[in-house]
């Protein structure tokens, strides 16, 4: 069980120490929380490889673009917070596989 929390100050998601820690040990990373970290850019498709995640919180940043379809592989997610960013587009149909997701905030 690995909980990765706010440790970034600015930059892109894939440049943070928290993201790098999760990518290095994807089977043990259950939580990624980088809210209010002044993150910019798009959501990395590689987040979809973190299949042990039950919580992802990237809210209150300056993230842009669309939600990657690869997020549909995060079937253990129960909480997804992506609100207070500049995300655009429609939700990918692959998210229908997230049957355990009880809270999803993206606006």
C-alpha cells in the first residue's frame, strides 16, 4: 500500500516526484493526490497503467486537454477528483468500466 500525496509545487504531472514514485511501483500505488499543485499541461495517458489506484485527486490545477481513454483501465477507482482545471471535451466511453467509482468530480 502506497499513498502518494501533495509534493509538487509546479510543472507537469509526469514531472512530479509523486507521479514518478507511482510509475516505479504501479502495483502498490493506491492513491495519487496532487491537488492545488500548480500543475500544467495535459493528463498523461500513462496514469491508466496505475491500476491499483483507488483515489486520484488532481483538482485545482491548470490542467488542459481531455480525459484520456486509458483512465478506463483504473477499475479499482472509487474517487476521481479533476475539478477546477481547464479540461475540455467529452468523457471517454471507457469510463463506463469504472463500476466501483462512487465520486467523480470533473467540472
